[in-house]
């Protein structure tokens, strides 16, 4: 059950069963693993709201290019406004109150203990583990221009524990990568490290990714890993249309800065979610399909020229289900 009623006032909220039904109908439970995962993984909240305890951690995701995943935080300091599907979901489930509450991440403080139990249980079924679909594994503190130490340290311990058990890891961040990740004695060389990068326009970032790491720092951080021989990738999702980013047509400027990566994932922005997120009516951009087809073609051609593997997400023009297993061994 949800924790301290003095903190999480649930007296006027729907029951857990009702919440699950709301999520199923409104958002679909495809992101984090389905109804059974929610039933087994209800959170216990500690009094100071800085940490949480969970009953389970490691599970199989239904994200199209995913396998297994871990979400060892609730909330994200980056405060992205694309919208953030994870934030919409946890708000509906009553785990955070609002946007500002979402920006106060809670650490799963029994994560390592859970992994010690769950890794032997699921190890034979796991191809790889992704960090993470509910938050950011290397969260950036925009005010202090650095990684959040506690989050970084827990993420590194989790990666190390998985790697020591022969389980490779993929990561995705809008933060930056710490130098510790280069240590080949602690971490598998088969891990894959990614950043989200959908623009180089600072005005767009201010409006939609206000507290994430600067674009240049993300790229430099990833390139440093690539120069050390590590596997790197980029998520170009959700890619904006020109009505949201006046420079979106020029995806070449983004691509030219990431020619060193081994894999790219591209996906369009969901306008319906954008409208639901901020309460404003964002009508579909009039050239939506043609625009995304043109941009997807540019991504595909770029990847061919630079020997980069790619996946165009389902629902985006030119998507191909043959590339859906881009991270599987």
C-alpha cells in the first residue's frame, strides 16, 4: 500500500484497483510491465520523502526495443515537458502530486538488497537490463552544474552488480556520464551507453528540457566513452516538428555531432500527449506525416553512410519491425 497518510493523502483518491483501471484505459500499461507488476510493486514511502522502498525492482518491460529494466528512482529533476510519459503515469497513480513534486527524485533505498534476491531468480531469462524508463540514471543537477551524487553512485553500483553476474546493461540519460563508467575492471565492455538528443536549439531546450544537461556536455560526455572504445547510442525521440522547434528541419546539424555512435533510435512526438500534459490544445502540425517521413529518411541515409545501426520507432513513418531488436544479443 501507499505509505504514510500524513504525507500521501489518499483519502479522496481512487482505490488501487480503480487507479489500475484508469491507467489501463487512459495510458495503457505498456511502459513499465503491466498490471501484475503494479500489483506486486506498490511503493512504501519513507517519512522524509527522500527515499522509497519497493517490494520488487527487476522486471520485463513491454517497451518495443527493451528487454528487462530497473527503475531505481521515482521522479526526475530534469523536468522535461515533451510531455514526460513517466511523470504523467506516476501522477495518475498518486506517487507524486504535481510537476514540482516530480522534480524531487526519491531513491529506492533497498534497490541493492532486492537485486541480490532477484538476479539469481531471473538471470537465465535476461538478455540485457535497461536503465531506465521511469527516470534518469545519471540525473543532472542544473543549478549546481553536476551529477546528483547519490543517484550516480546507486546507478554505478547497480550496473556493477548486474555486470558481475554477466548481465549487460543499456543506459539512456539527459545528464552526463561519470568517468567511473570507463573502468573496465568493474563494468562490462558490452554495455551500451546512450543520450537523448532531439535538438541543438537552446531556445527549444529552455522550453522543453529546462533542467537537463546542456546539449554540448551530453555529446562530449558520450564521445569520451566512445573514444575509450565503449558502445554508444543516441535516442532522437521525441523529435519535435518545426512549430515547436524552428530548427527541427535541419536534423543534419544534430546528426553530424553524433556520427561516432554505433546505434540511433528515432521517433516522432505524440501531440495528443502534449495536449494532455499541459492542458493546451496543440493541434497536429499540418505537415506532420510528410515531415516525419522526410526526417526519418535523413536518419536512415545518415546511418547507412556512417555504418550505424538504427531503429525507427513503431508509429513513425518508415518504421520497420525488423530493427526492433536493436539491443538484443
